């Protein structure tokens, strides 16, 4: 059994259309922002307050192509993935970014097409040649 878990589940609305980038060899990556809201009532004023959190979402290969085809700004989705942080330097300044790398997704409400597939859960997002099996990952966690 793994000793740690990195899993994120989000339900939210796209803040913009999917931006695609294609690589040599047929791989692709899609990026978009996802807004999640938290609404509560202030105890002091009785006013309803809504806080919006923005997430940077990354999808790869076939899942990215499906998202580009069916999703647009404002669509509501359910997605599962993991958190990944990046760090880079540009013009002497260090930049940081936290992203959600999505592996499974369900379209809840879309505007583009009525024939939207209800789920994209079994779309492979990694190259099966380079990914480890769960047994190999468990073997790496052994203390001996």
C-alpha cells in the first residue's frame, strides 16, 4: 500500500476555452482554468458571500483532444487528478505554479454539442510503456 496520496476532485466551471499545444510524435497538452465557488452567510452582517477559487487544469493527449472538441468557457465539469507544482526562472525572477493534472473527467453541462460523451474516465492519459504498474510502485515502498 502506498504511504501517501495525491488526489484532487473538483467540480467547477471552465474560465476559458481549452488552449491546446501539439508536440512532435503526436502528443498534445490542453490547459484551462477552472472556477470553484464557496458560498456562506456572514454571521456579522447576514450577507451571503461567495468566494471563487481558480485552478490551473492540465489534460494530456486523447483527453485533451476530447476536451478541446466538447468544452468551452462556462461549461461545468467533474474531474479527478493530482496536484503538481512547477518552478521556473525567467529574467532573474523565480516563478511558481500549482496545477491539477487531470486523469478522469465527466462533463456535467456543456454548450457545444448535445452528443457529448457522458464521461471520459477510461481515456489513457499516459504512455503505457513508461508508466509503472501498481505492483511495481508497491514494491518501491518496501523498507528492505
